C-alpha cells in the first residue's frame, strides 16, 4: 500500500534543493504553515482576476467560485502546493484590449484542446525532453525578474511614504522569520495586513461585510468564439504556457519536492482538463505556474492543504461577496502584496545557482532570462534562442573554449 507521506527538503530559508535534511509531510495538511503558504500567490492572481472581471464584464461570482474550485481540485490531485493561476498572456490582452467574455471563454476552450492534443500525442513530453535545464533556469529567472519588477514598481510604491514604511517593516519581519515553522513569516505578514486594514480602512470592511449568495452562470461558447479565441488569445498564450506553466513548473517541483515525480504529461493533462471545464461555468482560463508554486513554498506551504485553503478564500468571496469584490480587494494593502511577490521572485531567482559550475550554461540561462524579461513574447523567444545556442555549443559551433597553446 502506497504511503501518503512525501519527502521534501526542509530548509532554513528559501528553497535549497541541495539541503540534505529531510522531513516527511502528508499530501494534505492544515496548519499555520499551510495557512501562511496559502497566500504566497495572491499578489499575482488577484490583480489579473479583478482586471479581467472589470475589462471583459465577467460575472464576478462565477469567476471567483470557479477559480476557487480549481485551486481546491489541484490541491487534492497533487497533494502539493500546486497553484492554478490566470493565464497571464490572455489576461494582459483581455485587460489591455477589452476583449469580450465570449472570446475569453472560447480561447480557454481552444487552449485546453491544444494542450490535450499535445499530451495525448506525446509532443509535450518531447518538448520537455529537448529543452535543456539551463534554458528552464533562464525562464525561471526571467519570471523572477518580472515579479520583482512588478513588486517594486507597482505595489510597494502604491501608498507613498506610508507604503514604503509598511513594506520595509514587512520585509524585515519576513527576513527575521524566514524558515521558522513555529511562527511562519507569511502568516505574520498577512495578519499585519489585516490589522492595517482594520485600523485604516474600517469603513470599507463594514461595507464589504454584507453577504449575498450567488452561483456560477452556465455558458455555451459558439464555434466562432472558439475560433476567434484561438487566434486572438490562445496562440499568444501557448508559448508562455509551454515554457512556464508546464516545463518550468515540472522543474520547480523537482527542485522543491525531489521525492515527488509528477512529470509534464500530468501537468499538461490537469491544465487541459481545467480549461475544458471552466468556460462552461463562466470561469476564466487557468494554468499551473512555477512562480505560484515557489511563492506558496517560500511562505511555508508543503502540501496541497495550502491551495485548498487559498481556493476556499476565493470560493467564499464568490459565493457570498461577489457584489463587493472591488471593495474587498481594496481592503488589503498593496505594499504587503508587493513583499509577497518579492519573496516569490527571490525563490525563483535562486534556482539558477546550480548553473554556476559551468560558465556556458550560466551564460545561456542569463541570456534567456534577459530575453524573457525584456522582449514581447520573450518566454518563447528565450526558449527557442537558448535551446538553439545550447545545442550549437554542444556541437562545438558556439561558445567553445579556445584551445590551449601548444
């Protein structure tokens, strides 16, 4: 009989895959560490979810309920703090171009079908096999740079001088409690945010505390919605999904949970199934993500309990507070969300250290990271360029060391 216990690194700080001390955790657990870790991805998810609700005129109750159920399902399936996140490229296009909900749902179905075909055909496994580890590290590092930039530019600065002060206090608290499983830093940070909201935003809290029951709305996409969604949303999203949501997430699981074999087929399958279900209930398209996984882990999560708690938060908001979503979101101080993002970013940035032993691989990783961080469609461009350079270098055509003098 297979044990429900898993072995993962127990680190005194951010993820350290080389750490030799190990401790067993159940697949699902509910305690203060899982509660703290459950907030590790909220800084990236909430702005995108809210942005799409307002830009596309979506039903907030449906979006939050389905997003919460997706988190709960993935926690149960994986027994890991495996996140479900909004599809980032789709979200940016929807928010920036005010794409309709019909096309968004059609795009979600389209990318679900494409991912399912890649899994069934073996194409996803082939892609994961040919992409070198240094390139995956570059993708992770590039995402870490993006998250750090978002944290420092958009979140920490949002409340002016008081925001900087709050962020500084929270940052110091996180450093002092880093790796402390008796007093999880993430939980203390969230409690600080709630206390801040109670003191400075009490009126908003009163207004947001009027519950009313809501349920998801059924929706049937048309063939035109699916075709348009494929062209407008799924195609721009697919490269990011392959590089970050599948390949990099699989590597991050290996880094953080070396005792757990998941594999890209399973990740691709749950990605596909989620997007084949969500649109029928007016839910936004979703994916897994190495950033969210790193964020949950950095804040203390070690089991599927964290994302179940996290999903429960969205579920409650959708079921009972969908009419006050905007006010509910404004309650929590953005500078604290910025520090959450920053620690998520640092977890991803540190993974590149295992490439330092080989100068060529480290250089490729840094190049991929810079491309991913700076260029439009940078993740797919970095993936292609980095992989090409790696194999050319393997054949001695690029980055070869000069021959020693005779």
